[in-house]
């Protein structure tokens, strides 16, 4: 799993430790990489220690090239409580990643279609856990989302007049 973005209150990274704990307790050996830095990082680190997931959640700070992490992941997660148009969701789509985004993130509805090329879930620990669980347990669905998001991106790119 990977999440890229400023580590701040509205971005929802504070849910990552609890979601990770639940997934581990269910027997899913997940590793969640968080790329970015911000004022909530110490709080997220504290929550990781409290949930005992320091060896499963990796707060990597700012990286000049987050794409190698995004390309290597199985699922891109955007846990935001609020979000406009998400550049990182677009980037994950270009890289052909299955995406789990959250409902209050208005721009996500313009970027993925729930059940077709990603999942849009409640911005809660329960919602994120369920969405990630579905894609971890159902690799066929995950692969279908990956194919569908790439088709969508290609169609979008072909429809753009890049020479105007």
C-alpha cells in the first residue's frame, strides 16, 4: 500500500495505523508506505507506536521521486477527509494502480468510478479497512481495476489535443 501527500489533518493519514492494525489482525501482511511530510507526522508516528504497527507502516518523508514507490505498490490509497482534484490519484492511475479513495474527497469522483476502476469508501477506519480488504483478498478485481484505469487514462490522453 502507498499513500503520497502532505501529512496533515485533512489528508487522513491518522487513520492509517488503525487500518493497518485491523488488516494485520485479519491475517493480511500489509506494508503501508507514506510519502510526504507535514505537521501531523509526529502524531501519526505516535499512533503507529500505539497500534504496534511501526514495522508495517513506513513514514518515508518527502521523496523527490515518489513514482518508484507508487509503481511498486499493489494498491494506492487516498485516505483524505477532504480533497479537491488529487494529483496523486491521477499519477497512480497513469501507473495503472488499483485505487481506494474516500467519499468526502469530491475530486475523486471525477477521477475514478467506484466499482469500475477503483473503490470510493467512507473516510473512516471501517471504510478504508473494508476497501483495502476487498482488493487485498480479490486479486482478480484488483487486476481488473488496473486494466480499466489504464484504458480510461489512454482514452483521456487520446481525446486531448496536445498540440493546441
